[in-house]
C-alpha cells in the first residue's frame, strides 16, 4: 500500500516507508527480523522532503520567495 502511494508522490507515505527502513526507528519500535536499510531510508527521507515541498508549492525557488511574502 505505501509503495503505491510513494509512486504517486505522497509525502507522508514516503516518510512512513522510510521509517520502516531506518535502523533507528526499527530499534525504537523494537522490531526484530526486519533488516534495516539505511541507504534506502536516506533516499526515501529525501524523496519525502521533495514531495512535501512540492505539495506545499515550494519546489520552485521562486515559489519560496513568493510564499515568504
């Protein structure tokens, strides 16, 4: 389910999927039997940030300046 939403550019789903690969989150959740993938987690966190900016209309640097006004 999350993978489908990630492919559609959903920032929250991308962030949640990143957490399932993040060794820190897996430890915090006391998950055993699931291998962490820090590289994938980093890539997904970056993708989530891009999607969040896009959803907020901030992807284009000129939009950032316009939003700050």
